C-alpha cells in the first residue's frame, strides 16, 4: 500500500476514534456528574470506538498489520471490548441500580435501553464462545457463521443504542463514528475468510 494512502487511512481512523471521545469528555453535561458516571460514559464511548477497529482486525484489513498481528490484536481488542462494557454497565449500576435493572428486564421506558442490553448479551455470548472454542466441535464454517451473526447483532444493537441516546456524545462526531462502524462491519462481513 502506498505510504501516503496508509497515512491517510490511519489519520481518518484515529480522527473518527478520538474526536467523539474528546467531545464526550468536554460535554457540559458532565459538569456536575459523579466520577463513576463519567467513567461509565467514557467506557461506553470507548467500546464503540473499539467496534470501529474490530471488524478490520478480524479480516486483516487494518493497514500496516500482518494477518498474524491482526489475529492477536483482534483477540485482545475483544477482551478490551468486554471489559469496557462491564465498566460501562457497572458504573451505571452504581449510579442508578433501578435503571439498570429495568433495562436488563426489558421494562425500561427509554427506547435505547433494550438495544444496549441485546448488544451486551450478544457480546458476552461471543466472548464465552471464543474462550471455550478449543472445547467446542464446531467446524470452521459453522463457527464463522455464529461469530459473524453475533458480531452483526453487537454492531446493530450498539449503533442504535448510541444513536437514540441524547447524552454526552457530540452529535456530528457520534453519527460519523456510528456510520463508520457500520460500513467497516459490512465490508468485513462480505469477506470470505476470517483470519481465525
């Protein structure tokens, strides 16, 4: 790949990743919030940012990364994604347990809650399947189908969850990030073979 093209792609990815994070941290809505709430919110934004890179890593499409390195980083990003979601939900639980319980039981009045919960459980199921894959007798094609289906649910649920929230994320950068996550996921799903 031409060096300038590689630089342009990385600058675009880093801009899409960092601007929403910085904008969220500078939101006036955080002025009187508890630190645990701020950490929970940032963890949620960080999880969305990780979803931008995860499909690219899954298909070895991240510029400058070998397929072997992509495989290693994909797994570590997956673990980081699970941890980020745990921090996000745990922080919200600490600040408002009834709201989290209502969301988990799908009785929340907020339209964004069920999408987040569906995405969360899909992520946890995916993580458990990855962790237990050596014990499973799934063939490659079956494994790919299950993993890709869960990935699609995670992305759709996360994006809808974020789009419906009128919160600390700045609107324009949020929409650009969400659109980019959807696009890279679609590109990755069209690829024939995962890197493993």
